[in-house]
């Protein structure tokens, strides 16, 4: 059964054949409108006109098929993606030679029908003009076909490029999500190691406090589990978690560590990466002395609605191992994936601060 596309192509070729015939006659007329051929054209018999038009229709069909055939043949050997100049000249030369052969065959057919005719100089000139016009039209047909082919190739390449960009963005998003999950998983071992160490000490020293510590630790860890697959949480939820964590700190360190929270209600609807503030508090405790004489004070506050600041007084532990900065790098990496704004670290002689940008949820 003939498909719609094949029917469309067949009708299109029939139209092109008629267009080529009309174009040949039109250009020939424009080249020499006062030629005697046009004067006696209407005086010829219907039989002669029918034979000439039929042969020219066959010639037009042969020109179209030859031009497209040469283009397809060259595409497998000298594609446009390679040397375009060589392809252009080679295609043009082959088409001219092929059309010359077709015109020679047509001339043999005319001789077979009418016999050898002695043409005048003017008639021979008209024949050569007809040959040149036919050559020109054949080159035009080839140019149109090539242009259409290149346009289709361009549309296909643009579509493929668009699909490739979409796939690239999808792969990038997948990679970013995998990286983000990896970064969030880095938080758990560090957090649990410190708290289980404290818990093991409390079990020996005060079992009742150990039970209370374990209950609060389970609440904190539940929050971490629930938000493991989330990239952002509201600051309100994060600070609820921080308050529970501060309770654990109170059991671990007593009054040696003080955490002051001063956040405006307007910023609570903003978002940050989960467990970010807790990690800064944990780092401050890990790297600084916290005693009754030198308490560690951690202040969490907001200056505007674009960020919050976590600051602590600097009193480094003597002979401590150099910091790996993994905690801060973890926070930077998560912000790098989720936002165009990165945390700002400010350090002077007696204070360490980290400014965390707030993200619109």
C-alpha cells in the first residue's frame, strides 16, 4: 500500500518536472526574445509541438533524477562535512557532463525522428543557447536539492544538539544529586562518633542522664534521617533541630559551651541545606577550648533576610591536630550545588564567623 509520504514525493517530482520545463523555455526566451524560433513556434504543427514538449519533459525528469542521484552518490564518498569546495566543484562538473550526455541522447532522438537537418547559423545559435540554458537549469536544480538537503541536515543536527543538551543537563543533575547525597552522608559518621563517645562515658558515670541523652540523641538523629534525601529545609525546622542539639551539648559540656540564638521571625521561612548550622556548632566545639573559666560562646543571629551568621570566640586548643576543614568544605560544596551564593568565612584574632546565605524555598 502506497504511503502518504511516497504519494507526496511522487506529486512533488511531477511538479518539479513541469517547473524545469517552464524554466528552460523562460530562460531561453529571456536570453534571446527576438529569435525567429519564437515567431514560428506557434506556426508549428500540433504533432511537432507534442513531440518536442514530451521529449523536454523526459529531459527534465532525467535532469532531476541525475542531479539527485549524483548528490546522493557523492554524499557517501565526498560528504559536505569534509572538503566543501571539492564537493561543490566535483558535483557541478559531474552534473554538467551528465546533462551534456542527456542532451546528446535527446539530439539523437530528434535525428531519429526528423532525420539530419541542415540548420542555419541562427538556428545553430539557438540550439547552443538551449544547451546552455539547460545546463544552467540543471545546476540550479542541483543547488536547490543540495540546499534543501543541507537545511534538513541542519534541522536534524539542531534537534540532536537540543536532545544532547537535555541529556547533558539530566546527567549533570543526576551527578549533582549523587554528589549532594555523598556530601550529606559525610555528616553522619562525624556526628555519631562524637555523641556515642559521650554516651559511653555517661553510661559509666550517670546512667539516668545517659538514658536522657540517648532519647534526645534519637530525636536529633531522626531529624537527620528524615532530611537525608532533602536538599533544603526551612530555617524554622533547622533551628528546631539545633535547639534539640543544643540540649545535647548542655549535657555534654554544661555551662562550658553557651549557644545564643537571635533570629528574626522573617527569616524562618527561608531555607538552608540541612544540618548546616549543627555542623558549624560541632566544629566550633571541636576546635576550641571550653572551660568554666573560658566558656565557648556561639552566637547565631541574622542581620538581614538574606543570610544568618554563626560566630564563636576563638580560643584554639593548644597542640591540636591541624584542621582538615572538611566541615566547611562540605558546607561550601552543598551551597555550590544548590545556590549561586556561597558561604563567607570571616576570621580575626578573637572571633570566627561563617555567613550562611538563605535560599528562597
